[in-house]
C-alpha cells in the first residue's frame, strides 16, 4: 500500500475516471476492497501511464492492494507501467 501511495504522489499522477473504462473500474475496486490509504481517482484523461496504473488497481486482489510486499501482483504491475 505504501509503495503505490508513494508512486502516485511522487509521479504527480492525477488518475482519472472517464466513462466506463479502466479508471472507473479501478475506482470500483477501491470501493470494493475498502482499502485504507487509497483515494478515488480524479476525473480527467484516462490514458497512458494513468490508464496502466488504473488497470493494475482493477486487476489486483484486495489483499495485494493492502500489502507492502514489493513482489505482489499489484506492485509488479506498477513497476511494469513505469518501464
């Protein structure tokens, strides 16, 4: 959890919800998991790195979203987004 919060803050991302897409689905996942420390994604353009990061959230398990394990599915996905 701390890994992604730091990633989002340091990267200055403003992840967005735009129609029925990865960003909306990521918001739904955040609601579903009730994961502390995650804020709903901002409205705006959902493409590129923002879309990739949103897909990581929506595809992760709730356990991965609350874990600090750098090798869980979510953190590996975020690292891949960053290239």
